């Protein structure tokens, strides 16, 4: 493995040079003397653990924060940004991990919104959008409502937004986090088109295999400083992970069976309808039936928007289904409120941690008791035991390596991955009977990912039943004892984790199933619920 300290191409000024970037916050140094050189017309990957300082560094480049020390140079000229508007004016665009789109507007309206001065809002704007779309293979459909688009199409709209504003350097934050393999391939084709036209991409990702396949150069950040610059041909995923965290990491692979014949969760004939904007009623959940046994991880694979989120919310009591029964450990919980379901032994790692998992402006110790205010160590009788809650929060911070200056800081001050580690630690601390884990490692680094996998494996060995929903197909295949494919509100096929490939699973998720799959399109309600 070779590490490079300078750009391999010196015949033109780099697109971006960051020199000696340092940024301090109260109690923590987020960036310390960081140096990065990004060549024009390349894909430059930025990798590191959660809390390593990647997000802060990119916020500095995008004008959202000012560095305490250091310089930013674009195409050979030193610049100072006071806001994102300054960065946009100099050709920097950023696509955030959480998309910033209005569902009730069309694709064209979303792209033009806030940039009306460039090309108006009519035919000229439409022509410009289609020109950019055609140039980079982004397949824009300007008159489609955003709410009717899938995740991959939404991402292309975000890329179109920054290109429409004249970006020559794009920052993509975790762009493949919610994409299936075929969609990742399409995105990488788009990136190659951008690169071929002389544009530059800074690619932030925790998926090291993808980083190695698409990047021209890689910068590794650890604990707020740059530790290496490497070329993909000179490093393996394991070596890259070792640079990030300083140790070799395990895979999610777990083939030993701990599945018992004791049912823990029975879902029988679950139906849920929703009304579209045009007044049409459609089935979001259409007769969902399955069983999870003690010691079993049931993984559900599906492109986002096919009913997984609604299934989780129905089991948690956050939605009232039109029909069906949910049974936990032999007790019908179909009509119990969410709090009672939690008290009865359901742990919950939500898909949207900001909406359902945290109070962002509350301190960490208050977030630790969220959803568990009536349970020890958070409660003493009818009262909250603040001292015990604080002490247990400190334990979770230590055991789950939550990078924070203290438990009194707000959840909003943590990186996304550290927020996730806090949630996982909170839910696992109450020894649940059933863990509903929706994207449990989304946005976390390889070290934290391995730790969460180990926690799930260990609890599974002790009899925990797990409903796992994830966009990470390696995670689904590696952790699951049983795999089901969800498509348009139905469980349409079973897959064997021991034989299925990510490509076959991704194909099944898009409705083009093949390979090691057992289909059950027409008899779902008669399955009997045995997944093994």
C-alpha cells in the first residue's frame, strides 16, 4: 500500500486546495491542520470515521462555516467564503445526504426554485435543465411531481440543481446510502460523465468498495486530521479501513444459526391503505404475514417507498392499519399505544433519526431516556432519576464510542454517525425481546458499523428477535437468517442469505427477480408465517 503526499498531475492548478485547515468548537477540535489537494476533472473520495471531521471540512469548503486557520484555493486563487452563496458563485455545489426537495413541486420547479434570476421560470429554464440533463445523462423529467420519484431520481434532481447553478466542483455526501446496486452503477456512470466534461466531484462515503471503484484519489481523515492520501489501485478495502480506524475490522457475515422454534413476533394479514394526491386509494401494505422467532434476524429487502417504513410504523403502533394482527411473545399488541409496545419489549432504531429518534436541541442525557422514561435506570417510581440517567448516558457514550465533549451537549452537535450510535446504545440497553432496526448503520463509519453488527449478533445469540430493514445489501445478507423481498406493499419472494448475491437481491428489489429466490405472488396470506 502506497501513500501519496502530492498530486500526481502537476500541469494545471488543482480544482481545490485546502491547506492547514483548523476549526475549533467548544471542547473539541473538529479539524486540525488538514491538507487536501483535489485535481480538476477527477472524483476525489474523502473517508474517515464518524466525528473524524469530514462534514465540518466540507461545510467550510461550502461556506457554511469559517475556518479558524488555513486557506482555501480554487483553481490557483485563494478565496474566502462568508456563506454558501459565495461558494456557489465560485462554482462549488453540495448535494446533502438528506435531500432538500419539495414533494409538492415538479422537478423543474425544484431545480429553478431560488435561482429564478438565472434563466427565469419558463421555457428558457426548461431548455437549460434539459440541456444539462442530456449532457450528463441525468434523464430529467421536468413535469413529474417530486413525490412520485424514487430515491435515485431524487438524487439526480439534486445533482441537476447544483449544475443548474453553475457548479464545477460537486460535493456529494453519502450519495449511495439509499441506492440498490443497479442505481449505484447508474450514479457512477453519471459521475464519469461529469468527470469527462471536466467537472470535479468530492465523494464522501463509508462504503469502501464503492470508493475504490469510482475514485481517482482518496484522502483519509482520522480524529480531525489527514493521515494519508492514497490511490485506489494501491489499497484494499481492509487496508483503507485500517487507515481510518487503526485496526482490521470484521465483516457482517454470520452463518451460525441461533434460530429457535419459539415465535416472538407474529404479523398476520396486515393491511394499510393511503390516499394519493389525486384521491385514488392504494394499498401501502397488502396482506403482510410473517413470523420472527427468538434468536432470528429477519431481513426485509426493498427499494425505499415500497412499504417498509409503513410496516415498521404499523408494528410500532405509529400507524393504525386497516386490518391484521400483531402479536408479541404470544400477546396481541395490535391496539396498544407505542409506549406500551416499548415497555412490553420492543426496541426501535428508526429510519429517520431526526424525526423519530432524537430531540435535536436536547442534551444527550435527555435523549438517552427518550422512549424509555418509565423504565430503569431512567425512572425511580413515578419520577425521572436524572442522576442515574446521566450516569447511564456516560456509560453508553463510552461503550458505543460516541464522540462528544460531554453528555450536556445537544444531539444536534453530534455527527450523524454519532447520533446513530447513541440511539443504538439506548435501545440495546433495555434488553429488548424484539429489535426493529431500520437502517441501523446508515451514515456510520466502518468501525461503528462493525460494533453495531457485533451488538446485534451477541443479542441474537441471547435470544433477541430482529426485524432488519437496510439499504446495505451486504449487511442484509450477512446478518439475516431469513430474507424477504418487499415490492409494492407485498412480500413477493424469499431469498437464502447463504447463496444470494447483492446483485440478485437488488434485481429482485426492483421487480426483476432472478437467481436464488422463492416467489409467492399469489399465496402470501396463506404462508403460515414460518420463515425458515
